[in-house]
C-alpha cells in the first residue's frame, strides 16, 4: 500500500480526512536491490550514494566481483554469478539496479535482460533480423513482477564518473511527484530504416494529447527546446543535444543498432542522453535490425510513466522483445506519482493519474487499524484523473480495486454529487 498524506485546501472541513491509502501501483525503494561490483571502485561509490539518496535499506545492497571494463561477460561466467545474486536476494525484492556501464552484454543478451530472465538464447535472434522471445512484463499491469511473474526487471544506473552518476540520481529524486509540464517530442527523421516508429506517432498524439503536451516534429535534430520531457527519434547520431533542456525525470532514446553498447559504440551511445540531462534511456547491444518490438513503444512508455509508475516499470513495459536491449537511468524516478485531495461542497475531490481503468471502492475507518467500511464505489475510465467522492468524516481512507460487483442493497453509494 502507498500511504499518501492528503493535501487539503484552506477551505477543508475541520474534521476532514488525515490520510489516504492508494492501491499499490508502483515499485517502492525497499523493493529494489542495488548490485555493486566490488572490483570497480566507481560502481561501489555509485551504489553507496544511491542507497543513501533513495533511503534504500542497507540489506538491499548486493555484492559481486568480476573484472570491470569489458564490453561482454561470457554466459559461462555470468550464469554462476547470477545464481549467487539470486541466492542472496531477499525474497521481497522486485527489481534490480546495477551500477556499471561495462560489461553491458552477456554474449547476445543485454546485461539487464540477462539478469532479469537468466541467460537464454531464446531472447536473442536465431538468425539475422529474427524476432525474439516476448517479455511477460510487456502486458503486465501489476507492481510486484517477482511475486506475479517470477522475474525482476533490471536497469543500469549508468555513468562514467561519480559526478555524472550523482547528477543522474539527483535528477530522478527531484522529479518525484512534480507533474512536470514538459513536452513529448516525437521526432520523425529522414533515416528511413531508423524512423520506423514514426508510423505510430499520430495515434500516440491522438490518444495522449489530453494528458500531456505532444509535439510531432520532422527533423533530424531537435534544437533549442528547454522543456524536453520525452524525446523519441531514429538516427545513428543525435545532434543538438547541447542546445536542449531536459526536465528532471525526462526519458529519451534513439532507434539505432548499437546504442546500448555503452562504452564503445560506433554509433551514439544511449549514455549520451543521460550526459545531456535525460533521466532514462535505452539501446540495443547487438544488431537487432529495425524490428519495432525490440525498441520502446513511445505510446506505452508515456502512458505508464504519466500514470505514476517508476521509470524502470514504464520503460520495461514498453519493450515487447527486450532480450537484446539495455535499460539505463534512475529506476525510481516517478514524476507523475501524485495525489491531491481537497474538500468541495462536502465532497472529497481526488486528483491522481495512477488508477488504471476498472472499478474501485473508497473505504473509511476511524483509524488505520480499522474496521473499514465501504463509503463509495466508482469506475475509472482510461482518461480519468479527477473524482468526486463522499466524505465520511475524520479518520483514514483507502481506495481498493473492487473484486466483484456488489449485490443490490449492499452498503456503499455511487460516487459523484
């Protein structure tokens, strides 16, 4: 459960609510394990700072040791290393963050995907330009993937210096709960092979423009914008990054063959996005060809991120075939995890983007210990962010997903004045 203190307007009733618990909808800091390479001083420094900055419990810090700096860790070396990590991981952990840029791959898999799924060539192309295994996380809508699916999504807190790592982590923290007013730039380039995601841009704009500012731009290089929240493009090298201002929590990536080769790519490394001010990015570590399923779906990513999910959750949900791609950034950034509650004409006015479509119940108790009583049931559609719900007086409130339609005559009134 996520405990959120209510932000009450000055006109709130003196006996108004004190706390409200939302359904669990995102990864929490105590569910993330941070893995450091004890043979790499920078990895250890990043890991220690991240635990401190994000208030991650010390027992969530896991240690491995291997020669750093190589682009590839052979599967024969990786498999026993991962087995030791899994053995040492507390059972409640739902995701991993690693703290190095190299190795970034395990033979034909990215390091983050190999850590998540275990090394398996089914996650790699069986021949040139072949599709790969589909991730069960792509269609998953919960917040406990290890509990539900038996996997722990992984991401690299990637940087070549501690200053860069600290800036990345601090940006992610600064983004939390800010509902940033930036723009999603869907950039269409003249590179036909790498511009394949552009076919979906009109639909994305149509579906999401009511929630966030979306701008479709035809250019090989976006320049002189200071409100970049999302930037999706398709080129080998992205020019003009030095002219852009990324808001804290920004996500950006470019569809190209080797953007995930973080330390030695012949094309632009995804790491350049983070160095330019983005908070998350993605790239492939081996030749994927231009199969869109191997790259982030901008619509899914924007949708999940603007519904209050963390960066790691939104990014992982956007890639259908992630075996060859590496996720990098600050995993816990959650700019849209927001709840505001005010009193209006004796009703609770809730404003939050985190509730997925479905039926919910509002429950009330005099204290968090209960007993709980249903006050209202209400439906959430795809675009709903604002709700008018009955006020039951002082005490605690919680929202839960309804498990069934209540029979006629059951307690609980409908929402809305």
